[in-house]
C-alpha cells in the first residue's frame, strides 16, 4: 500500500469552546458524549479522499491537533505549546458564539501559532483593534468555526453572526457556524448523527449537528 500524504491541521481556541467535540465528530462521525479538558495536545486522525470519484482523486492522512490551554497562559506554557506549531498545513480557529471574548482571542491564538506573537499588547487593545498587516502575508489556510449557536435566542442570532462575520474577513478565511438540533428516533426509523447544511449567512455556511 502506498504511503498516504500527511496533512497537519491545528485546532485552536479558548478552553470550553468545543474543540475536542468538534475533532471527535470530524474523525469518528459521532458526538463525543463526555468531553474533558485537553491537557497539552490531543491528536486524532481522519482519512480523506480528495476529489473522490474523479481522475484527480487523492487520499490524505489528516492529523487534527487539538491544542489545550488558554491564550492568556504564562510564557512558559506558550513556549511548551510552540512545539505543536511546527510544519502545519492549516489552522481551524474555534470560538464560542455565546462568548465574545473567545471570538476576540482568535487573533491572539492565530498570531501565537504563526510565531508572530512578539508583542501581545499590540494585537488587541481595549476597542478591539489590531494590526491587520500581521496577517497580510499568511499563506496557511484558515477556517473559522463558531459553536453553540443553538444557545443563542433566535431573535439575537443575526446580530451575533453579523458581528462574528468580520472574523473570517479579517483572516481571509472560510466560516462555518454550528447549531445543534435534537431529533428523536422513530420506533421504526433510523437516523445517523452528522452535519447537514442549513443555509448561507454572510459568506459563511450555517450547519446543524443532529444527535439522538
């Protein structure tokens, strides 16, 4: 069997935003029942057939590196995390849509991973501004994922999604926002947990996660 091409993707974001649950879903196509805090880094894998069914089909061995910790960690902790940031092919930035601070902290997470967190006080200031030039020449693909949309009242969802849509624009990244829908199995029916596309919003895709 030919060796598969390896792809390393970092999954970054504040503690509690749902990184481990997301990685488990992507790699095992099932909901993580009892997620726990990630200490250090947890690595899970997924085999992905790129352009499946076409002449250009190619199989990749994708490693999802779920990095634990807080963006405000001490310098010693950041130095330890730095070993996870080598030779990466992509970054998934995860934030909790009910927690504005977790969204703001994505700028710090990305700069830390890109080895540009040399002046933390210059990344975010009190009014939320930052230096966009620090992302201008980035060649690493970024994906922004918002979680817990289902916990926001429907009347306020558009307001929250409008605010967070600027994140993807700032990073020049794709955006996905997740909502959980609880569905019940019928006595004679079958239903498998997974993603289904719901609608488009502000350039991002809103997807629902179904579970029993």
